[in-house]
C-alpha cells in the first residue's frame, strides 16, 4: 500500500491572530491546540467551510513538520520556533462527515486527543411574548430566548448568536447585533408595532436568530392587536323588566338604556340628554354591554323620541362622540289568545297521545311583543304542571307559541288553561281548551305492498284477524332482489282505532325519496258503518320514475291522537344500464381438496370446491349484486361432471365465492381435468345496474395415485429403502430370537417340574400319607421313589441349566455384577448400577417404589436397552423387523389395489409406537402396579375356580392359626396341579417358535424379481 501525502506549504507570521479558546494540555509536550475553519471559531467549522486549520504549541524548540501528525496520518505543513516553543500548522480539505469529529495530534511519544464539530444546525427562537399583547400607541415589550448548538442532541458547544431580526408582516423592521459566543441568549426589548390611523388589526411580529456561522433560524411569531380605530357602539335601546323593548306603557315608567360595545374595549362612556334629565352620566359596562339604569320618565299618549349624546374613550386612547335619537312607542293593548290546537286535531277536537304531544296557541300581539317566559299553560289536569312556552314565532302581529314533548299519564277529556303577558305588562284574557287524551295506538291487522293490478286489501271482517306482516310481490324481470324503474306500487292497510279514530294519515307515510308519478298519499275510510273504528287506507297505483338505492318505505301509521305504529321496509330501485359490461376478472385463489385420488373416482361422486375472487377492472365505485355460474366446458370435459357447477352461499356485494364441481362416478386415467367456466355477473355502477357480464376462467382438478395395479416411482423408492435397510436384512436377529425362545421354554419346563413336586408335597401334607399295607404298599413305594427322584432330578437339572436360564432372561447383568464382587467392595456403586440396569434385583433402590417390580423390561425396545435386557432387545428388534416387512408388503401389494400410501405410513408408525417403543407411562411405577392389579383381578373374575382358590390362599396366608390347615394344603396342591395341567394342555403351543414374517415377504419379492427377469 503506497500513501501519497500532498503537503501544501504555507507560512505563518510570528504573531498570528487565533481564536481565544483553545485546547490546553498541561503536563504534555503538546501544550495547546487550536482547530478552526474559515470563520476562526475554535473547535467548530460550518458545513460549507472549505478547509480545516490546526495549530499546535509544543514546549520543544526546532520541531520539524514531519514530526507532528494529525490523526496519526497527516504531517503538519510547517513549524516555527518562538521563545523556545515550537508552533506548527496544518491545513487540509474540510471533511465531509457532519457532526462531532474526534481528532488526535502526535509529537514523538506524546499524543493529545479531543473533539471538534461540523455545525449544520441552525439556531432557534422560542418563548417569544409581547407585553401587553394589544396596543394603540406606544411600545410593547418583547421577551424572547434564542439558543444555538452544534448538534441538536449535544448541548456542549455552539458558534454563538450573531444577530436577531424583528420582522413584522413580512417586512424586516429591526436588526439587533448580539455578537456573543453564548449558546443561550434570553433578553427583552422595547418595540413599537406598526399601526395605521383609523384601523384595528392583528399584526404578526416574528423574530429570527442568526448564529456566527450565518445559519438562520425559523421565524418565531406572535400576534399583537394594534388598535388605531375609533370606538364603536350599537344604537341605544330600552330595557324594561330585563327585556329589550320597543314599547312602553303610558304613565310614569322606569327603564334602562343600553348600548353594545362593538369591540369590547370601551374604557369610559358618558351620556348627556336634556329630555331624560341626564348630563354626563357614566355608564356601567359589563361583558360588552354599557347600561344606564333606573331612568324614570312619564310616557304620554304621543310617540316620543329622546335625543342623546355619547362620549366614548377606549383603552387604547381612541375617543369619539356619537349623537343619536332613541325612539319610544306607547303600548296599552293586551295580547289576545285566539285559539289552541294540538298537533293531533280532527274535526275540531284536540287529542293527546301517550307522549311527545305538541300544543300551539295562536296569540295576537301587535305592540311590544311576547316573551315565551310570559306565556304559560296549566297541564296539571292531564298529569302535567304549569309550564312556560318553549318558543314563540312571530308572523306580523300573530304569535304562535308552542309546548312540545308533553307526556300524559291518564286518559279522558280535560281542560287546559292558557295565559299570556306582553313585554310591557299588558295581561291577556286566559283561555281554557278541552283536550282528549287517547293512549291506545291503532292496530294494523294487515297491510300489503304489491304491483299494479295486484289484489287490494280484503274488505270482509275476517281480514281483521290476519297476522301482521309484509307481503312483497314486486320483483324485477330478471329475478334480482331489487325493484326497477317503471314498476308500480300499490299499498293498502287495514287499520282499527276505536278511540280518537283515523281520518287522514297522508303526513304519516314517508317514501324516503322515491320519485313517484303524481301524489301517493293514502286516504282512509271506514270499511263499514257497522264495524266501528276499522279503516281501509289505500295508496293508488303509482309508477316509480326515479331510482333510489336503499330506499326505505316508512309506514308510521298514527291515529288522531298521535299514537303510532312504525313499519320500515327497505327496497332498492335501480335503472338498467345499456351496453356491454366489463367490470371484473375472476381469479381462482385455491381449491379444496388440493388433489383427488383417482382410485376413488370410480367409487364416489367426488366434490371439488374452488375459491373465486372478483378483481375490479374499473377505477370507479362498483359492487357486484348478482353472480351465477352458467356452464363449465369444453364439451369433452363436461363428460366428467355429474351436474352443473354452482356457487355456494354467494351474497350480494361479495367479491369472494366458492364454486362446487361434482365429478361423475367413473374411472379417470388422465393426470388432471381442466374446465373452462363462465360466470354471469350483474354490477351496481353508480345509480344503475349493468347488463349481465360473462367472465371466462379456468379451473383445474389435479389427480394423484397411479392406476390400479401400478406403483409410482416414489413408492418403489420407499420399498427399496426399507428392504435394503439393516433391520430387514438382519436375519441374525431372527436366529438370536429363536435361541432366546428355546432358552425360555426350557426354563419354563423346569419350573413346571418344580410345580409338580410342590403339588405332590402339598397333597402328602394334607392327607398325611404314610406307609400303605397290603396291595397298596407297592404304590406307596413308587410314589415315594418318584418324589425323591423328581426332587433329586430337579435339583440337578436346576444346577445344570441355571446359567442357561440366566442368559435367556433379564438377570444376566445383575449376575455379572455379583460375580465381579462389586456387592462387597462398594455398596454405593452396587446400588447405582442395580438402580439403573436391574430394577428387579434384590436390594435395588427401585424395588422400594410400589409397582416398579412389575415392569416388564421386554415391553419396549427402549426400556430393554435402558435396563440392558438382552432377550428384550433381541425380541423387540425382531418385532420391529416384522413391522418393516409388513410395511413393504403394504406398499408392494395393497397400494396398487387402491389403498392410499398414507394408510401404510400411519399403520407403520402406530405399530412401532405400540409394539416396539411402547408408551413412556410404563416407566411410572404406580401405573405399572395398577396395570398388574387390573389384569390380576380380571383373571380372577373370568375364572370362578381361580377366584375361589385365590381367596382360600389369602385366608391361609392372613390367619396363622387357621384350624383347617389341611384345607390350605389341599388348596396349594390344587393350584399347583392346575398349573401343571395347563402347561401339559398347551405344551405344543408353548414349544412353537414365532413365525418370521420377513421370510414370507422377502421370498415373494425374490420370486417376483425372478419372474420379471424371465420376462
């Protein structure tokens, strides 16, 4: 690696102006370091600075430039000596990285380090405020805080604030030279906002900070109200009894005069009026209203006007004088309550329903007017109270004062009294009006919506008992779930109301925007004079002219007292759109099942389900409202279908659907079936519906499994892999297993001979056999000889086959342990070994656990390996070998006949788990004990004789002094005899060897291979 160092020499005068701050390093040869850019601010450079300059002071004379390194790489440009100190300088291009930068300077073995900053962070101004925030003439005090830091996340240094600028309404108004190296500047200043004579405005004043690197902050702004406008007031008005009035009664009256402060900044306002005997009287101003109170004046019969002059000063020093006239009109006429009507009025009778009742009183008042607070109604007779009117609306001299949402609690006819007082105190004559309270709603016995020409509502009395419900008969010609423009409506009701009755319900039925030809309000007439209170309300046929999506037919059937029965039915009315529709494309996103077994198609009608998704081609708002599958071709593929494809559960507006295909019951030899299907889609497009759009899409039915009689390559690979495995090829496993079986059978024979001797001895003890006499003496001797011979033979044979039985059992490991003498040399080692490998051995720690002695080590391969049970290992390997051979036969012989491969795999795994590895729970001692006890009890109850003998043996064992000892010996003899008899009865089966399933399977495989070679 070759480094080219370009050194640009420059000369430094003996006395050089440097930034005041520097890096000091007392105790070093390098005592000071100056680092700066073009702005000569020590320790920092602006982002646009072209070079970085470094100067160091070394307390050694005559230092050469190449002896000083910057960042361990760059040599300094030159050095000079002054007063025994060396000053070396270095200048290089400005680094490109922004932020904090480490540096080091090396001279000889002395190294000093530090950090400098590349500053690209502008200063900021915050906490700017003006006191006061509104002014007319004069200064406001601006308070502010400006700060500047090299980095927004590091507040350790800054270039300092250079200047501050005041900008008002986008124009630079003032510049403040700060010239400080402080990072934070907090100060106040006096500032005179720009005001315009005669104007009142909010002026925006902003402050900007500029640091010593010339970086500018964002503007920080506030608003100051600058008011140079004259104060303004409204026209004076009269207040009497806290109400603004334009009228006064005749005679001596007391009232107030008020004006409204338009800007809300009046400081002082006085009024002078000779007519009112007021000279320079000051008003009281609260919340923008200035008022002169308790003015007394005698109002005569003529129209009067007061002349007044107002002197106004606002808080900003603006003043004005206003001269005006206050008109007054005399009012001595009382209001008149003309009439009272409830919302539910029929044939001159006012009705109240259950709740939400309304009463309107019509009152004539041509003078000072009415305040609703002075218009009252006493509803106490109908379960209410004295209430003021909710509002009064005025039309000329007529006032309509209303009470709303009036609830009632009783029924009957009651009188309600109404009173009124106008704004100057004239009292109206009260009026009492009768109101009938009807709390029983009408009943709708039936109603019907139908097309033009449909039957009207029944006119006989039997119709009154019909169930309430809605009958719809209007459908579009295409059968979709909406109405079409041009359809006719006919609506009829059969209503009954025996209280207030029904005369006209045209205002109670709302068609929610459906445009109909002509008026569609119903008329209600009594069905028959003989049937009181039963009405037939009918809409005449009307044609739908305009579309309405989601239109609602609201039937609010009310009687004359306002008791209503609401019914709502939503319908869609659309207009057909001409032209060919092309809004969608259909994407097949998945299918269930993923594949079909071709070997099942000849047995059942296989179903396939395809997930269809509608993808929009249009950028506008569209919605599918109808979709169906028309057909799936081509004709050759249709031969494989049992019926026409269909959609499952498609709902209007959905862009997802499932299509069902049902295959015909037949053999299918091809790898897959492809169908070209067509879907018909009707789309809502704005207020219209499209013509049926035909979309074509393809679906594929994949099939798996070879035809009957054939095996696929992957199945053959599985067969070869298992057949060539060491387990199937291990014929030695079967030989060892047969050897172990012979050893166990030999030991079982010896055990049976021992049991026969036990039986004889038990009977001898029971019957007290002694020496016979006479002809029986030879039999006695033969029996005794046989017994002695059997005992001697058994003892000898046991010694001869002792080790054979040990080898053929799971006790070989404990015997080896004892032979090695470990029992006497180290008891701890013996316990550990016996605990791990021989749980049934005497003295083992595991035998203290209940049920552990009942574990059969040969039940599973892993338990045999864990306990080093050699016969168990060989036995379970043989079982595993047979399972593998059964798996080969299943794949070779049964899969070609239609059995799925996964069944062979599942059976293989199940048999491995059940017959070879065995459940883990067998290791739990309590589980083993419970299992042993369960089988013992099961055998006892299956064999009553065995149960009886077992109970007798239990009694002999539990009662030491049991008097029938003879019976106990007989019981033991019978048990032993039964055991010997069972062995003799099953002698042939016990000496047979287990069949080797692999011999049969492998021989068949070899024969098939030979036949294939011959062919």
